[in-house]
C-alpha cells in the first residue's frame, strides 16, 4: 500500500457514520465479531440490523416479548390475523382468539387486513423463532410471546420485502394498469394460507437460521476485468425444531437490479459474469431484487469494464475534407480561444467572476484542457502554460478548500456541506476529472506528483457508497458518476501509486452499475408499485438520486409525481463530459439513449409540452450540457446532422461553453480511435470498500429499527425500539427530534417483559451490521 493511501485511510478513520440518534460506542478493532455477538446476546435486550438481510433480529433474555405494540399512538391497529403451523396444518386465528402453542415449525405470520388505518395495502410480517413459546396471544395491542425460559433470538421481516400488498379497491392495482401482479389477496387468507405463502414462510424460516452479518468484499484486477470476491460471516440461530439452515450468500441488490434489467428491459446486459446458480426468492427491496447463491459462504463476480479506463480517446485533427461544414466550427473555436488566452497569465481562466465562483469555474475549465490538441501549435503552448500555472498556483492550494474529516471539500455558491459531504463532496470528486484533463493534455505531471496526497483527499466517492448501493448516494447527475474514479485511476497509474490505481478502478466499476440501472432500471420499480405514494408510476420515469434509509431510489419524470419541487430527472446529463463514460453508453444503450435524446431534442425545440433544461443553442460547460454536446458524445452523430439541428450562428455562451459544444462535434469528423493508455495487468486480491467506510450509514435493507432517545423525544416512543418503513404518512404523526414519525410507516414497538428499555447504545459489528443494546 502506498504511503499516500495510508495517510488517506488514517484520515478516513475519523469519519462518523452512525445514523441512529443513539450513543455511539465503536467496537474495538482487536475484538473478533463472534466475541462481540456473544457479548451482545448477554444483554437483556437488543436488536441487530444489517444491510445484508431483509430481516431484523431481536435478542431478548426475558421470558416475554411483544411485537407490533402501541400502534394506536400512530393511529394504526395491530395485526388482525396470525398463522400458526401445527400438527393439523397451518391454522389462521383472528385477533382475540386462542392461539395454539403446539407449533410444528419455527415461524408465525401476522397481517393487518381489516385493522384500523390499514386501508390501502397490507404487509404480512414473518417472525422466525428460536424457542418454542409457552403462550401466544394476538390482542388489540399486538402480539405477545411468552417462553419457558427466555425468548432468545427472533427474526422479523416483511414476507414480501418492501412490496405493498393492495387492499380493497387497490387489489387489482397492478393488473388494472397492465402490469404483472403477484395475485396476493390477504383478505382471502382468513380461510387458510395459500400453499405458495406457506412455502415462502418455510423457505425464510430456513434462510433465517443463518443470517449474514458481514461481507468481506475483496477485489482484484485481471486484465480488463474487475473481480469482486465476497465472503460472508453468519449469525447462526439453531432452534428447538432443528430447522435445517439454508445459507443464501446475497448479491448487492443494486447489482441484482442490473442483472434484472439486463434480462427484462435492456437490449444489452451489463458486461459481467455472475455465479452460475443464483437463487431468486422473489423479494423486493428498495435497492433492487434480493438474490444470492444458496449453500455457499460467498461468490465471485467479474465485470469486464476496465478497458474504459485503460483506453483513451485519441485526439486527431478534424477531417475537413470529408466534413467541410466543420471548418467554420474549428475556425470559430480557435478565434474564440485566441481572444480568451491572449497571454500566459493564469488569471485569464476566470469565466465566472473570479475565485468566489471557483466551484463552477473549475468544472468548465476541463474543456480548455481537452481542446488543446485542436489548437494551432503556438496557441497550444500558451494554453498549456496558463493551465499548468493555474493548477500549481490555485487549484492545488489547500486554502481554497474546506477541510472535513480528513478530506477537502469544494464549497461555493449553492454548493454546501450541511454537516456532511453533500454537494461539496460531489464537487471535490468532480475536481479529479478536471485534474486528469489538466495533467494529460496540458502537462504539469510534476505538480500532480508533488501534491499527490492532497489529490487523494478529493476522492469523496467511496465514502458515500455501501454494499447494497454499489455506487454513491445523493447524486442525480450522471456526469458526476464514474468519471471521477476513472480520472483518479489514470492519475494514480501515472504517478506510480498502484494501490490507488486498483482501488479507483474498483470504485469506477461499481459506479458503472449505477449508470446502467439509471438507464434501464426504472421498470423494476414500476412492477412493484405503489412506490412512495399512491400515484401510479407512468412509463417515462427515471431513477435519479439514491437516498439512504429505505428511501433508496428517488423516481421522477415529466408528469410524476404531480407535485414536485425539483424534478431531478432534468439533471440526469448535467456535467456529462467524459468520453470514456460516453463510450460505455454507446456500447450498451444505442437504442435507449437515442430514444431519450430524441425526446429531449423535441422538448428543446418546443414541440413537446414538457420543457427541458437541455438547450439546442446554448451549453453551460459547468452544469447543463447542450443537445449538440449530448448527441455528439452519446450518439456519435455527424457534424452535418448536428449543424442542421443547431447552426453555429445561434450558439451562445462563454468560451468554455462554446468549446463544450464545438469540440465533440469536431471529434466526430473521424471515427473514434481508442489508444492503450494503461496496459491491462493482474493484481492480488485486496480489501474493497470496507477499507474506506468502517460502517455503512444505514444498516437496513427492507425494515428499519429506530430507538430515539433524548429529552426532546416524546415519552411514548423514547428509548423503545420500533419497526418502520420510509415515506408513507401514518394517521397520527409523532414529533421526534427533527423528523416526524408520520413520514415513516410504523409497525409498532418491540417490548420485552419487565422494566422499560434504557437508552440504546449503538455498536457497529462491521461495515454492514449495527447492534443496539438496551442494558444488562
């Protein structure tokens, strides 16, 4: 490992990652996970949540344990029914009826049809027990289990994941809109559980005998392929029924979503090789399908995407003989830049009023570097001198950035941190693409090498990823994804930092998964709606931002949702400027991207009723790409076609803006030529994302457990864990700190028999899993 990367990791060790409003008590790095789990189970009461499983695991040493408690304070009723597997078959009991305890299997299933407040959809909840209960009671205030000794470990999960089973008039919600329906009717289950539901409960009763709690993700480079090797550690739960365990080593749901889209939507699959025998239990999560390899402790995935790093677009002189219409474009480009770069003073770069707007400036400046090969020799040297000095005297001066948890944030007007990395962190990563272009086209590698530790401190991207997401959170702009790690990998190779080169290549491949699902992944969520509201998802919707918790993908489009303050789909192509990422799109999405760009073009012409920020005659190099730039880069259209669409006489903008329009058009006078920039190599396996994030921000996948604490929290919910979803208002919101519990659909509290739980302490088992403990 390079010394520079070691310094970066030391800085990252200070990153605070706990999301729950509880006291943070980090695990000692010398303590084995098995020891930590054993100590957790010595506590009186605790809850384990992980991003690796759809279940939440409750540990309780008391003889009694209640679920779905106190739902009335949210304006909801507890479960109306419970299904119990007995010797005579699976019996279904209504609330208030005696429940038999002679259970022949380790599971119970509760659902809410007919309960107060459950009018739109139902959520069957599965409980998988470790010990045989001595009594079971389903009353108005939830489910109460009593045991001869102690409750032990109980896994609870929504049987169908995040899918909402329609009720009443909504029963045919999907079918009425021409979408495949699961055919679920919990209103008919009172007469007996369907065979498929029983089989599903039995499957998960076995799968939750071995709960994955840690994924050791390692990666290696193998030529043009990235190899990701995942090995899982399990929480074993042996029960009184001797239920045979079923291990399911899961894929990241984002990766599984790419697999699904490649099979059902896209013309071409994502270029990866997955394990041969993947098991699909048909479980919907907000991040994608939950699939995995059965009977294995891990799996290996290969992604053939590294050629986009290794091969660079070769800048060639425009072929004006074949495309004479491009000659005025080249002449206008050279004249405009000659007027801008009249001397070798680096201060000439400012297009946006000077240093206060540096965050915007440096995003557009990359085009001044990329255009150098298309200028006349004397002008080339002048622009190179300006950009080299600009990088040395301003860009790589630490005083122009905000230090934050060992990293450097690029803050500016409208680009803040708000207590985290946020937009400023996004711009820090984007700076890497500009630095690569400065170094590659303008020279100045000596400055990059001398200040390499500082360059590493801009790489925010891996700090805002996790296992389930693959790529970074909170980013709608596809121009800001994949290009930063690509740029860092190339710079690291040039300066001889092999570890950073490999790690950045690994992050780049993960980011490409986001590019893929943002293009073709939305139909998966259309098939599993309603999503975060009752509004029906139409066909033209896009995956935009990914948020944490269970919010996951934010989805919008021209007409959905009806009331939307900011339509993030309009930001999809913001700052798109990387030729190699464009090559990925041209390789995989020639049909899909053309259809989208044709829509944007028609809207830019005003022939579609919905507007668009992508304009025909104006580019904003630092923000919104023009239609000309996008069609040139993503479709490779000829200069003649582009000039017919938008003549140069109509073009407007600053020097960088006009360069961003003209340069891609000039490149299309010749077929794209890709040259080997980095020879493919093999590396040994090394630790992946876990090296950068000691714990994920949200250790959840299909169910969240909150335990709010503090004097400002209402007594009714203080210190008591409750299960919830995200995004659906409950009838009676509860004010909890800065958020209202009404924005989270509640499944009630978990209460052990005896004293009320004390304030929770949070302990991270590893980067995937969080433990809550409530006293001895």
